[in-house]
């Protein structure tokens, strides 16, 4: 690893402080592909070296550090590389270190001649091999075999390719010098180089044509002390701002109504995060008028200006990233990584939708026809009413709002009451970015009063909603009624909940499946519409999976999300707390309580992670969305029944499938009914542009947030056709694209 020298020196200092001798096993590491791929996915600097000689040089550097501190450290060298072994021997001799004071470690079944030679020379040699079950052990040996016989592996070079002794023992520093002088060493790995060529940047969207690139913002890596310190500082500063009052924003004016919505800290319900002005019907009417009046100018603003607004907002979010994460910890109980992931997603929506608008903003020629040109383009719909949930208070609210803005609509933005302060921050960010007065109006209030009024309003042309099935269906039904004076058929973008299933096949890698299922179910207290709710296990591996699952659930950290490393914090409010506890009681009457955490904090809305077994598909806990840290485990005979059970629900949002069988994986891809089907990974954590998100059936209308066609939901298509023949003369060629139809021209 790139930081291994600093880590080793820190470890040695720690050992000297304790005055206790300890052993260090020095290895070049495994899972190079995993490390590089994971860092690419998260937008992090890669922690490992890209060239093998770099790893070899580092190994020799650390060998010297270990020997120079031999008085406190017993070194063990895990390598089959003769150069690395010989270097350790020579260095030990140079420093006068007795061979009994260190050892070499080699894998059982590999490099037999090297082991025998070392023993004959009087060195300590430890032979190691995996212990335990056959299949995991075989998998381990195969991985080691692949690594040691790779294109860069010493064993391949020595025993298969008969590379000369001089070449095998070359100083890796010399190889690096050659590389930097323009003669690179052999490629690390054919597959990886091909991947680099195809994906020159870690998170570029493959849908973008050449010249149009979009990259996801990186996640914050809280492994680094610097980022931990920034987050703690942000939490301390945010704590001093708790209780502040926030106004409505209508037509650019700050409005206090005399009534407020108190946003509380779910970890400590006595603490008020903020008091937000509550809008009623008079304020709703003012907001509609402001949005309608502003639309007539905003609709004729060029798409490039609107895209730049979103990019400025993304830059502000990045600058205030830790501050916004800290607010989410207090207001909605998100653990550090979950809060940061929400800010990252909000940034991604801004950048992705800006790029997508540039791709569709210019009128496009439909066909090349002599004497005629027909251009296909889009107009905004009008006034959009955005209704967002509390569980992703900046990402979902921001995603729907920025999609509406960049497409030329004006917006009335209603955050959930529980996350209204986050909504105020989003309004503040977009105002700083330069959104004109009236184009965006911030209107928190009661959904049953102000929200219902706007859903039915004749001058609201579009409703973008994410939330519960109950409210979503009511909006869908109400929007279908044409009101007196209504000019447009209302467009409804409706994203609702899920009852998401994960199937673990009989041959699945349980090391992978258990970790991902535990996080999918309990991450952010199960308060994600994508969270795992139903775990479907085949009889063949049921006992094995359950044994591992129960142990994994017991290891999940529950506590106040202000502390780093917490996975399960509080649920959002007392209503949710009581509803989830009620479902747990229903589960106890219907099924078998297999596990329930006991050590949850006494203060705050903390629900213990809970697992039920002996669950049948017709039970309420297997059919109804709970939205909390509760798993229902269903046992089935075979894969046929597993897929039938997974599909036997009203919802179709996310689903997961863990298997090593290529045939079963292809079947799952084809047959599982869900908007997002995940194979051998968590069923949560969709990334903008990479995993366009949304479901069907009772999970939504089939729209895909963060997808290339999402902006089309906010637009109406239009075709302009002109006869361009002039007295028998027609241009031979018509441009594929033309400038926007804007008036007055700028």
C-alpha cells in the first residue's frame, strides 16, 4: 500500500512506547483488482501501486525498516519472489541479524524448491495454508494461484517462462528508472489495461458521447484523520446554530408567517434543530403567482445559462459539504457516511442534469429531406410542484428541483416537515448560485393543507413526488381531475416505496452476501425505499446463511450518529418509532423472532435491528412496507419458488441476487421484477448516472432519477417544420442541430 511505510513507522513507535516485542508479517498484498476498482467507484485516490516494481521497491524499503528495528520487531516475510527473499537475506547479513530472529512464509503447495533451499541454508520457514470448509479454502487457493501465476508473478516468470536468473534478481529501482525514461515494464494485467482504456476516468458516464463527459463526485473517505477532524469541527459548529428560525422564500422575499414547524433531532428529541416558517393556503397562492409570472422569462432563458446555475450550486455544495453533512446528522439522524453520500448524490444530480440538458437542449433535425427542415426540440411544462421525503433531504429534493429548473420550469419546493431545515439550506445554496426571484420558491408546510391545495391547483402543471404509496396514489388520482381554468394535463412524476427482496442462491459467496445484506437492511436504520426487507433463502443453505446473518447483525454498531462508525441511528420521529414497533409486535404474532438487538440508547427514537424467521409470503410483515431495521426471512425449496416469492408483491423497486452460477445469474437478470436489480452487491446505494433509479408496479410510474431520459418527464416535445424551397432552389444540406428557438433573440 502507498501509505504502508508511514503505518509501519507509527506501529513501531507504538511498540516502543509499550515496551513489548511484536511480530509484523510483510506481504505485497492481494486483491489488487478489488482495491483499484473500489477506489475508482468511490472516486478515491488508489491506495495501491499501479506498477509491480513500485510494490517491490516498497517491500525492500519496509524490509530495511523492520531489520533496523529488530530489537522490538520480529519480521516475517511472506513472498515467493526470489529477489525479495534474497534482498532480505543480504540485508540481514549486512546488519548482523541472526537468521533465527526472523522468518520466511510461503504458501502450501507452491514454490517447493525455494522452501527447501531456505531450510537447507538454515532459515526459519513457515508454510501456511487455509483451514476450514472445503469450498472457501479452494477459493482461497485458486485466488493465490491466479495471483502467483499472473503476468507479473515471480512463479510464472521462473517456472513457466524460464526467465534468466539475472532478470529475476534485477533491482526494481532500475526497472522504475527505465519506465520513467520511456521504456515501461510489462503491463500489470491485460484485463485491467483494457478497463483503463475503456474507462479513462473513474466514474465517467458511458452514455455520454465523445467530448461530453460527466463524472460522479467522490465520496468522502473517513478513514483519513483529516476528514474525521473536518466532520467533528462541522458538527461542533452546527450545534451552535441549532434552534435558528428559517423563513419561506416567495418571489425572492423572505416571509415569516407567525407559525412555525419545529424540526427536532431524532437522537435527542428535546433538541430543536430549527424552526421553519409554516406556509398556509395564502402563501401557496402567492407562490403559484410568483412561479407563473417568472415562468414567462425563465422559459426563454438559454439552457446553457440554466446548466451553469446547476454547476454553480454543485460547487457551493462541495464547498459546504461537511457543514451540510453535519446538518443531516442532527436533523434526520444520518450516520456520517450516509450523510456524506446524500450530499454527494445532490452534487451529482446538479452536474448530471446540467450535462444532460446540454445534450438535449438544441433542436435536432428529424430527417434529411430536400426542400424541408423539421427540428425536434423541447419546451418546459410550466409551474412544477416538488414534494420530497425526509430520508434523502438534499439528494431527492435537490434532484427533483434541479431537474425542473434546468429544463426551464419554475418551481415551488416543498420539503418534508422533518427535514425542512435541509430544504432551507438548499434554497440558500440555489439563491447563492443565482436563481432568479420567483423561479424557485421555498414553501414548507403541512402536506394535508397547503400540499393538497397545490396538487389540485389549476396553475400547477407538473407534480414531482417521492414518498409513501398512500400519498403518491392520492396525488396520482387527484391530478387526473381537470379543474376549471386548467390549461394543461398535469404531469405526475411519482416515485414511491418498495418491499425489496434479496435471494441468496445455494452456491453464493456468503462472505460477500452477508456483509451486503446486513448493510442493505440496517444501513440508515432501513429508512430507504431501496432497503432489503425480505431475505429469501433456499433450503439447501438456509442454516448456514442464518448462522452467519445472526452473527453479522450482532456486530452492527447502534448509537448516536454524531459518532463515527455508527451504522444504525434513530428513526426519524415518534410516529415512525411507534409504527415500526407495532410492526415488530405483528411479526411476533405472525412469525418467529430470531434476533433483536438489546443495547440501544434509551433516549431518542432508536429501534433495535430485528430479524424474523418462519415468515410466509402472505404475512403482513412480508407484504407491507415497514421502513425500519426489520428483516423478514423466507425459506423456499428452490430457485423457482424464490423468484416467484420475490415477484409476489405489489412493489417493484429494488431486488438483489447472490450466486456464483452464471446460468442462475442470467435467469435472475431476466425474471426478477424490479426497477433496479443488483447482482452480487448491495441493493441500496444507487449512484447518479451509473444506476438510474426508480421502480414500477406500486413503486412508481417507471421514471428513472439520475437516468438519461429523466429530464424528458419535465418537458413537452415540439417539432418545427419549414418549407425551405425558394423559387425552385433548395439547400443541399441542412444542419443536424440548430440554435434554440428563443424570443426575443439575445
